[in-house]
C-alpha cells in the first residue's frame, strides 16, 4: 500500500540555506503543515491593507502587476 503523498514527513526544524552573495536566507520548507499554511495565508490576505498602485508609462496608466503594502515607520 502506498503512503499518503501529501503527509508532511519532514522535520519542521530542517532548513536550507540560500547564499545571496551579500547575505543569506534560511528556508524552513516544513515549518507548517498544509492546513496551517493555508490558514496563515488566508489571514494575511484578509488583514493586510493591500493596494494596487498605478504607473504612467508612455502616456498610459497601467496597474502595477502586484499588490503592495507599506510596513514600517513613515519616516
């Protein structure tokens, strides 16, 4: 019998380090289960005040192709 392919069997403390040249990022691919990840994503989508800015390019107004939100001190 085949095991469930979608069961998180990795160690949640396991990580991969990605060298960026002048820094690094540590990725924890199994930190959250699929249901925890979905719940966190849904919370971020609902609670963060996302906005879509517009740019003027060659006389035309175009939507920026991503949602943005400023987080930090105003100054």
